[in-house]
C-alpha cells in the first residue's frame, strides 16, 4: 500500500471514530448534561454578580445581621409575647406562627366541611344534594381574595359594635372587633395534665394495634372506643383533679364602652380562616365525591346484602376504600390553602408575608426577606407532602 493510500485510510478511520463518538447516546447525554450545568452555573453567577454590584451601588449591606435590630412596630395578634421593642427575628417568628395557625386550623376545618359536602352531593335527598352542588359551584368559581373580602367586609364588619356585642354561650362575645372568649390561666401542675394526655394517646394507639392483631389472629373483636375515651379523656381528667384543679379563666366582661379581660380573636384572622376553609372545602368536596365514585358499586351492594345500614356502608366500606383515591389530590389542596394564607396581607393580618413586608420596607433588605419567605414556604410544603405521602402509603393496599 502506498503512503498516500495509508494516509487516506487513516483519515477515514479517524472520521468514522469521531462519528461513532458523536452519535453515541451515552456520550451525547453526558455532553448535554455538562453543558446544561455550565449554563445554569453561569446564569446564577451572572445574577449574583449583578445583584452584588447593585447593592454596592445603592449602599445597602447584604446579610442577615439586620434580624437583630429593633422591630419598632406592633403586631395585632401573636401566639407568643411580642412588643415593638422586640427584634426583627422575633417578629418573623410571630408571623410564621400566625401562618402555621391559619394553615393548620384551615386544613382541619376545610377537610371536615369538604367530606360532609362531598358525601352530601351523593345523597339521595334531592334538597341536600342540590344545596351541596350550589355550594361547590359558587365557591369554586370565585377568587379566594374575593371570598376573604366577603367575610371581612360583608359579614364581620357589619356585626354590632363592642357596646352591643352578641352574648354567646360560655361567656363569649361577638362584635365587629372579633370574638372574645375566656382566657385560660394555667397553674402549677398543669404540665402533668398535658403529659397524661400524651400518654393516653400513645396507650390508645398501642391498644388499637393490639386489638387489630388479635382480631386478625383469632377473629375475636375488642371494641377500643371506650378504652380510648378512658385513656385520652379520663386519664387527663383524673390527673387534673388530683393536681388540685390547676386551671382558671379570665372571663371577658362587657363594659360601658368596650370588653375587658379574656382573649380576642381579631376579625382579620376570622375572615381569613373562614374564607380559606370554605373556599378549599369546595375543591375537597369534589375530590371526595370522585373518590367515592371510584369505589366499585359492587362493594356497596355486597355490604347491603350483609344487612349493613347505609350509613355504616359509607363509613366502614366506601370511605376507607375511597381514601386511597382521595389522599393524593388532597395533598395539593392542603398546599394551596397554606400558600393562599399569604393573601392575609390584603386585610392586614400579620402572617409571615405581611410581617416580612413591613421589615422589607423598613430595612430595604429585599433579597434576604424574599429568601426567608421562599425557604419557609418551601419547608412547609415539603413537610406537608412528606407527611401526606407517608399517610398515603399507610392507606395503600398491600399486594400479596
């Protein structure tokens, strides 16, 4: 073979080698992944560099040192002690706890209302089914902010003033300033009641687990309802009595111009809580209805053939099976309710976003405050998803 032919053959083999490498899916995948990571890193560096330059040009110091500064503003409702002399850090904690309070109470209430309305839509009673349908269609097609304004301006704002407060049972008063109720004052030894309550819950769970295993092994039933009531309710009451009744109440009293004593839930929290609960419940009701529809009709017919009452069929046969369909989309509604709580800023409720907005206006630390918002809401959402995924796995059918 001549030297020219050898050179041509070498060039051709090199070309085929390059083509084989270029068209190798594994190598191409690695190349594009490295390219993507490089572009993302470059984009993040470009944003950080420009942000640092803009902050330096504006004379704004970066970092979270501002959290130790004096807040200088009041917060209407707080679950912990707070004053205007507290730090920005404590103010954010107050806002965070208020957000958690709205989310937890709203989720519980929305779930109860959603299940009732969802089952009601499937009722054989024409009036109940139509009322539930109207409820769902109305609240599903109204923006949540409008529902908040409806409760705040259309319901709570038109209540009578403090002088003409509506006197409710258990020494509670309702007026346009909120709901006043007796404030509990815990004495020494009240901690033992809390411990007894937790012990009762754990013991009831252990007994329920034992009863389930016993029934699976022997077929004998053990009704745990009375044992659970005795442990969860009776045990704390017994400890409460033995501790010398370490609980008293500061009862609100109607004065000439205002109420004195007790605790007050402001109209801002009440309107936000009611709005998010009723709004989210409409979506939960549709999820519940779809889950029940997803259970084969033969299950209900078989239970009816055994002589079970319709209410028992729904409670013991249909709903437990429907939960496996309901729980995954239910998680999304819980997350939506938690994130919608940020709309509290529209009515002046001091949640995390409202408090952070005040801090942002006073300090100018926009990047840090927005970062705190993002991290907190991301953490809440991830924890909620993890819990619901665990609960969904517990409710899933076990394949044999």
